C-alpha cells in the first residue's frame, strides 16, 4: 500500500512537471489534460489546482476554472489567496452573491491589502449597488486618498449618478495618480456599463431574459448561446421563482411556444406548481420560447 501511494505521488509529480512546461509554452489544452490526470492521482497538492485553473482560464473556460478553484478552496479552506482568486472568477462567471460574500470577508481579514477591496468595489459597480459602493469608496478613500483605482471608481460612480463635471474632475485625478504609478488609463472616463439587450427588453416590453446562470441577470454572456448545464437550468428557474415571489407575478399555467422550449417549460411548471397548457386553453399563461422570432412581441 505504501509503495503504491509513493508510485502514485511520483507519477502525479511527473505529470505536474510536464504540465508546467506546457503552460510555459502556452500549450494550454495539453497542460489541462496533464493536470487533470495529476489531480486524480494526488489532489493534495495546491499547485495542481491552481495550474489547472490557469490552463482552463487561458482557453476561455472560465466556468470550469472557477469550479477547479472551488474544489481547491474546499481542500485548503485557510488559503485566502485561493479564496481571492476564486472570488474573482465567481464574479467573472456571474456568481456575484458568492463572490461578494468572500470578498467582504477578505476585506475584513486583510484591511491592508488593496486587491480584495478593489475587487469588491468593482463587483458593487458592475451590479449597480451604487449606494453600497459610495459607502465603501467614501470610507476607503479616507484612508487611501491616493489610490488611483479607488479614485477612478469614484469618478465612475459620480458619472452613474449624473454628476458629470465632478466625475471628470475625479477621473483627471485618477489619471494623474495612475501615471505617477507607471500606468496609463484611458483619457475618456468609461461609463459603469452600456445598456444591454436584456435591459432594453425589460424597459420596452416588460420581458425579463433570465440567461443561463453564468451571468449576472443583467447582461448576456457570449457563451450563453451554447453552454447550458443542469446547474444553469436550476439557477435560471430559481431566478424566475424569486422574481415571481418578489414582484407578485402569477400565471394560470406554463405554455411552451416551440418544441425546443418544451423541456424547460415542464421544469418551470413543476417549480411554479402550475400545469402545462396550450394557447387554446386561454387564461393568463407564462409563455416559454426557445427562440425570440421576429414579431414575437406583437
């Protein structure tokens, strides 16, 4: 048994070494395969999880990278560097509540470290929690008045609040601080976020697009057109149920508009405890469509 364990660990170490070389040469798919194998043989090494997340992220597999770091964080619960990297990827994949919870804890534990605070403020900005963002920035800038990142975020907050002249003044100061630190931010003050298709549909037609679970419920990620796991379905339906409770929505049933939407319609019907109906049944059903065809809103 001891010999078997020793052989397995040596094999895992050899695979990790090969993976590091592959990462160095930007052979990310090969590195991924090697690290998956190495992790299966010996998951007790922190570096195998971190390397796997790096290889996945380099290939655009951000969701999978977040899952790799989540597993690492469970194995090494006291590793705050892992938790910070995980929180960043959780925010990237739209798991904002989980990310915010971790970042709040890290800011409290490491008040001297700027990155957890920066990431938390960026998350509050991107989710438009402007009141909380103002409170955080006001407190932080009292201690760190020359932090270019925080000053720039205050400029974006002021722009979102409609104080254009004040925002421009803060942005000019942020650029001066950044240049002094050796970086060059853009000359024009960037907005907090452009109006998205999701927001236009909600504003114009009162239609909420719930996405795939990887996004923040506000913007649609580029991969939502093809990536949909069981987890995504659960999150999407949970969003709908929560919205229904919060806003008092109620339907007589759930009506699939096309064959593609039928499986999801049955899941939603079960979650909402409503029957599956057809357009001929009348009433006020919830319509579920796989594709928004031209003229759908008419």
